[in-house]
């Protein structure tokens, strides 16, 4: 099957009846030209609502739980009424009520247990995407298209790490070819749920942060698609956050590696996991704005022809720096760092940056604030003997910091760049706390005092003329 396009619509692009109508129109326009598979997220804020409902159920908050269930049903039923009429409306309402009842059943089980088992949580939160797929497919059929809602748990096969599952590409590819390809070849437009899959024995899983985008890339790779389009509410990947910088520009093209680094360091672009299946097969992906579909967006490709140097700056505010320092020559700093990394790995905490001192053998890790508690707990447990006997100083945590990352292919070929960046930050009287740079020189990561983070971003963007250079490209 040649020229296949996979189109993924995010939560804001599915956030209301009007947005679903736009998504359906964009899908049909492309289907008139080539084969299309659509992947959808839950409506904006619905996943948060589902998770909040489960938390209320764990606490035994009956009134809060019932209020959330009513909100879940009302939002989707209102959308049904705005999208459909006649028998199509009746059928969709029945489908919505059945899915809400299924979610309610799981919630009641959680309330009785007083806790939400990971498997049950995954099964519950995946219902948000099922509701979206139902609405989208129903509206497409109502408008004369041959469309079918498809639950990704029938296609995407994963391991059993509930909440952050990893796809098994071999079995997934076989199912995609067997179940999805015939639909597309028959002229049917599949509307596939994002974010979820299932184990080999059929237990529902979810794919973690960026899971809906990841679903789309998994299917694009499995079906050997020509392109993947990710529809969001921004014009593309920008040189900086427009809320922080007055003159950012959209980057017309970025490499897979640049996009992954930007996402890893806080930019709201595709998660690095999303890009991996595409990079392996060199499938280009476009980041496009469903609110302004006439704009070209950003194309993510293996290589771009641009002068070497920084192309974008991004930042993260909700981070914390964990510092560790041996207090005895009897302990190896290298071995200590290895054990610390093992401990962090056991919690699935992401290490955003790492830096060390060769003389004192001290080192520090930057982690997300929402992962800080379990990260410190794991470190203290793994290194309890060293801490108890004074071989290791007490673990120090500074949560009044922010991360700034400068990203660009080939920054190695820009003499004096690091000095210019540090000077620009220092001119704003912002304290630099730690610096980390990979051997590829694709990213320079800088930890600064939190109250100076925004000023530092603006200073670096201006010093490197990122917006000006992107507009010229």
C-alpha cells in the first residue's frame, strides 16, 4: 500500500464538537487523495478527569466521584448532540453511555478496594480515547464517509509495564498488517485510539508520557507509512516558547535528534519515544496546527541543510537538583555514581542532566519535581550503609532551580559559542549552578536559579539570533 498517511489529532484538536468537525474535514480531504489512518487522543482535560476520578475513588470520596462521572458523561453527550442527529445520534449516545458505565464499574471496584491496581488504572484511563474514537467515527459516517472506530488494544502489543508500556514491534506489525491494512484497502477510514495497547494475553496497557503520539508513530512504522502528521494547537516547533520570548519563529525543518532533545528538555513537541520508530525507518513527521491548517508546520527529518549552531532554546521550571558527595577517600566516586544511577533507574525517574567534579568526586542529577520524592527515597535506600557510616554526605536537594537547554546540530563547529551563551546569561545576573554537554554537542544543558530562568531563556535566544536565523531559512 503506497502513499499511506497516518494523521494524529491531539486533545485540543478533539476538544469539542467544532474541533472534531475540523479534524474530520482534514481527514476526509486527505483520504480523497491517498490512504489514511487516523489516531485520536481523548478530548482535552478528559484524561486528567479520569485520573482525578480514580484518586477520589481511592479516598472513598463518593460525592466527588459521582460528580466527575456526571461531568464525563455530560461532556461527551453534549458533543454527540452537536455532531449528530437521528439514528446516528441514538447509536452514539448508546455507545457513550456504555463506555461511561464501563468506567464507572472500574471506579466502583477501586472504591471498594481503596486503591487502584495499575492494570485497572490503565483499563480505566484508556476509555478517554475510546470515547473520542467513537465520536469521530460516528461523525465521519454521519457525513457519508466509511469510517470505523478501532481500539488500539487489538493492534498494539506491549510488555506488561502498566502505565508506561513498551511496544513489541514484531507482533504489532503483524496485527497492523492483518487488521488495519484490509480496512484501508477497502476504502474504510480507521479511527484508532491513541495511548493504549495490550499485552500478548490481552491485558490493557497505556504507553506513558506522550502515549498518543507514540501510538501514531508505532502504527506509521508498522504500516510503512509515507508520512505521519501530528495535529496540535501550535504552528510547529519554535525557536523558543512564545510565552517567554517576544520574537520566536517556527523552524521549517528539524532533525529527529533535535526534536527529541527539545522534547526531552521541556519543549512541547514530540516525545523522544515517539520519534524512535520513525527515525529507524526514516519516516518524516509533520507537526501541524489544526486551528490554522493552512500553515505549513515543522517537518522532522533525518538531516537538514542549515549552518551549524544553536537552533532553539527550551526550558523546564519544575525540576530539582540532587547533589551527592563522598565524605571519605575509602569510597569510589565512580562506583557510587553507578549505584546511584541504578537506584534512579529502578524508579523510572528520568535523569535530565548529570554533571560531576573529578577532584572531589561529587556529582549531581537533575530530575523532574514530580519524580523527586521517589528518586530520593530510592537513593537513600540503596546507599543507606554509606550514609549511616558517614562515607557519604547527606543527600542535598535544591528545588529552586530551572533547566535551560540550547539545541542544534553541529554546535561543535561554532567556536566560542558556549562562552557567548554563558556571558549572555551572566549579563542578566542569573546564577549558573551546573552545566552539562554531551559528546555530540547537540545540546548544552544549563541549570540556573529558578527566578532567573525566564530571563536566561530570553538572553540566549537574543544572543544566538535564533528567531532571525529561522525566519531567513
